């Protein structure tokens, strides 16, 4: 991956896709939060729910997880700097068996996979080719 072309010159971007959930992936939308959050309390003020996690493209040993508040709160606070999203970088972790942070409005679980860093986006790469 040519990080300079993506982050500095912004000539390219990282494209992600979603597909059928695969248990061995380190990226998914919906379902339960990564297991590393099982013993953590995320917020005193807002009920936060797991939205998605993906493997950090700049550090493949880390994941980035995003948590959102309830739908009405997310709509009310939907622009920077007042958005209520919580983004957390953490060690690689599989999906928890606990539904503690499961989003009540997201029923399906999908895998996230990196499609390309090129402008023309070649064919999809399978999850196990990306994450081992």
C-alpha cells in the first residue's frame, strides 16, 4: 500500500466492501463488538452501540472500532465537532459472544474487506486473502 499517495497527495484512496459474514475476519458491520470490549465501560452519558470494526490499513496488528449512540441522538449530533461517534483503535480481537454493545437497530452482520487502493478498484479480494 502506498501510504504517501493515499494520505499526503490524496491521489488514491482505500476502498472497502461488505459481504457475507466470515467468522475469521477482523472487520465486520453489526453483530457484537470485538471481545476486547467485554470488560470495558465506554461512556457515562450516552448509551453507545457497536457499529463496525475493521483492520487498520496503516497497522495490520490493530483494529479500529466505531460506536454510535441511539439513532435519534446520532441524527441530532451528526456533524463535526458535535458528532457523537466513538472511534477506538485497539489490538486485533474477534467478535465477542456478549451482546452488551450490540446495536438494537442492526440485525444483519457483514464482513468488511479491503477492495483496493487504486482508482479503478479491481475485483474483490476475499477476506482470508486480506487478513490471513
